[in-house]
C-alpha cells in the first residue's frame, strides 16, 4: 500500500468521520506502514491506536484551517486525503438542480465553497508541509459528473460546476507544487457511487452492481494512488484505475 511513501509516513485525512473518509482512515489504521495519522472531522474520532490524532474542526472555515495549521506546524506530510464534499443539504434547501429554474445564488455559492474553494485553501494552508524533497500524495475526491467532456445528461448544475472547478484548481496547484517538490503527486479521484449519506437520496437510480461500499471504495482508491507517479500529478482517475476526461 502506497509504496511510494516511506515507512512510518505521516497521513492527514480530512472528512474522516464521513463514509469514504472514515473507511480510508480505518484502512490506514489497519496497516503497519503509517507512523502518524491525523484525522480531521467535525466529530471526535476515538481509537485505541497511539498513531492516531483526532482533530475536531471544520476545514471549510478560515478558523478551522488556521487551527489545523497550528497543530501541524508545517511538519512534512506524505499523504493528504480530502474527503470533504457536499451534494445536498435538506436543512438549507440545497438539492441537485434538474432545470435552470432551480438555480439560486445560495446553492451555487455553498457548493463552490465546500467542493472547490475548500480544497484549494487546504493546499494553501499545507503548502509548507508539502514542499521539499519528500514523497507526497495529495488526493481529493472529485466526481465524474464534474467532467465537462463526459456531461451528456445535464442537470446538477452547482455540483457539476463545483467539481469541475475543483479539478481545475488542483491541476493548477499541481503545476506549482511540481516546482516546490518534484516528488509530489496531486490527484483528483472519482470514487464511484458509494453507499453514503451523500448519495443516499439518489441510490434508487443506480444500476445493479454499481453501488459500492465505503470499504471497497477506500481499498480501490488506495490501490489507484499506489499506482501513480509524479508524472501523473495533476490528473483525474476513477476507482477502477482508469483516467477520467476533463
């Protein structure tokens, strides 16, 4: 697992209490290879493992990012996995749009903030921990619906556009990070439709055999990351290890 990274590597998992983030955290804890694992979520994570540090904060806010930076103190990071994302919010009245008439500023702004601006601001916050000469994988969950080339169905305006913006921001950051650390790998990852709270309202339309458990997705994404090299930095991959068109 992640053989590009040294034994005892340091990992940072964002969104560690959500479906995919939690499953990936559990996979890391089950491996002897990581030496330090920092799990960030809005809920406390308790495990009997001395390698685990649980931070309760919200990285979609400036205050949360500042708290994270103070905790890490620019220590070198080898793996950053961002599973923070948003598709719908019943309390806020946010749902995927079917028609232009459904668009509103509040939904667009919120999804762009969470899905695009937050990963970019996370990279800004962590830039000193990523630059250097050590191996780095920075992976952030995207979605195939964020592929402009693959969009043949329409709809889901805010989510599609926010994930497309996510991809452009990470690809742009990959260019800069290559100058700061030639061993860095920045990846956009499509997990497939996963049985989590994010996809639950839409699972009835998922074809048989295409709804994956979070544990399966975490295993697959770790394998996809393990196969990547610095030449792949700034690229977009799905859970099966196939490139996704921009």
